[in-house]
């Protein structure tokens, strides 16, 4: 790293607002303290107001009212931002979309002409495909009828303002709407859907709600507490889905399928079915328990698995499957 590159890197670190000691900077860039002092002098000579705070808690920082000049980005850095923006805009809902538009406009204004021209070609050279429908996990007809964009924006506005949000959430499986008073914690994007994670003030429990099922949302005037222990990583890896399936098993009816070890290995590769309950039996077969008796989900799955799959329960689905298989066997051709 040459002196100019190092000075620019120091400037980027100082924009964070917190104090940086000369020792910290020297260790980070692998140079001597004297070299750091020269780099700081170089920034001062360029008119950049670097302040030095003395004492045990001292260090360098930028003056609070300092506004940086236009950003200098390489063509590669510009292309990286272009891809990132295209990815975000390819989502069904983009958090804080209006703010993103404003930020993009400011960024474009600060870029050199060549970089602006590259950004202008974004929609032509970068494309994002949405996940296709999942035939083994059908959704109720009302899926997607909510305002996911409005729900995500409202939730994020509450999160950034440190305020509670009040929302009405609809559960299509239970055919009911419920009002929540939540302290926003975070959001999670999974398979083209946003999920809102908040603390239910009334029931003192965490809630994990799909944004496209929110019917009403508003930011309240009540302050929201910050939980320093919360991390969205507690839900990534679809841990939320595993917890939900255990709860559904307790609350609803179960379909039981006996399958071969090879079929179990196949299901374990599915994003949804891998979180079902798998039990290895003494005879080497595997019993899988699905928290659903919906024939539109269970029967296509058993037919797709083919020979070796035995639907054990419920009995009504066993009889329906037998009738369908008999009709298929007796069909001409």
C-alpha cells in the first residue's frame, strides 16, 4: 500500500466517528508511528480537518461538521455497487425504498461520468430471478395479498426510531387476524419473503411474522427497548422453521410416512421438508412426520417419492391415495 492509498484508508476509518489512536492505526497498516504521523500531516495538508484528542482516551477523528467531497470509486467498485443495488431492487419488497432511491441519487451525483454511465446500464446488464413456485408446499389463495413493501418500511422506520410498531397480522391457516404491539428487533429475508422479528409487549414473547401477511402497520409513540442480546443469526439457517414445525406438530394433525433410507436422504435436501421430524426405525426404514394433512401437499409428495414410500396416517389420506393410484393403474394407454 503506497502512502496515498494508506492516507485514504485512514480517512475512511476516521469517518466512522470514533477515536482512532496512532498505535491502533500503525498496527492495522503494519507501519511505524512516525509513518502514521506523516499520513495524518498529509491529510491536514489537503485541508481535511483531522482532530487530535489528548489523554488516555485520546486519538484522531474528523471534525464533526466535516462533509467529505465526492466519492472516488474505481470501475470495479462501481460495478460491485451496481450488482448490490440490482440485487436489492430485485426483491419483492426493498426495505426503505424511498431512502434507497435518495441515497442512490446522491451517490450518482458524486461519481465521475464514466461510473454514472455504468450505473445507468444497471437494468440492462444485471438481472435477478425470483424463486419459482414450490409445488410441494402450496400456499393458501390469499398468499401475497398484503402490502409487504409497506409492512417492511413501517417496521424498519420503527426500528430506526426506537419506537414500537402496532400491526395487524393475518394467519390464513387459522383464518384469523390478530393485533400485535411489538418492539422491533430485526428483519430476515428468505425465499423472496421478508419476515419481521419483534418482541410482543403484551405476551412477553418473541414473534416471527411474515410481512406479506400484515394488513395494517403504524409506528407508535411508545419507546422500544433495545435487546443487546438479540441477533438475527438466531433465526438464520431456518432455525425459525424448525421451531415452527415442532409447534405445528403439537397444535395440529400429523401425516406419517414410512420411507427408505435413500428417500430420507433425498428429503433432507429439501429446504422445507428437511425440518420435519425424522425417526429411524429398527428395520432400517425411516418414519417422517409432517405437521399437515393437506392432501395437496401430502399426496403429491408420496407419489413423487414412488415405490418404497408408505403413507401410514391419516387413514382418510391413505384411502384417497389408494383410489388415485387405482385410477392411474386402470387408465387406458
